[in-house]
C-alpha cells in the first residue's frame, strides 16, 4: 500500500509541474488545417495490375483520422 501512495504523490507533483510549465509560455493561437484525401490510393489498384499494397489491408488501421461530410457551396 505505501507504494501506491508514493506513486500518487509523484503523479500529483508531475501534474503540478506540467501545469506550471504550460502557463509560463506565451499563448499564441495555432492554426493547422490538414486535409487528407485517399481517392487515388484506393482507385489505383483498379487501374494498374501490379500494385505493391492493398489499400484496405495496409492503410485502414492508420487512415481514418475523422469522418466529415464533403460539402461544396
């Protein structure tokens, strides 16, 4: 039981240090816009005979960042 208490004290100390460090930096807005489209990634396997990858098997675990509808105004 004393080991758990020591770990909790260390975590509280680490959180307070991280909060103090985060407040010392000047606040500047960060604007990053990223759009990843995969249209050519999965259609290339139908246009060529020898493709070195399978889009569903190789890229499915890392490709879904978020889902959102495409709206053209």
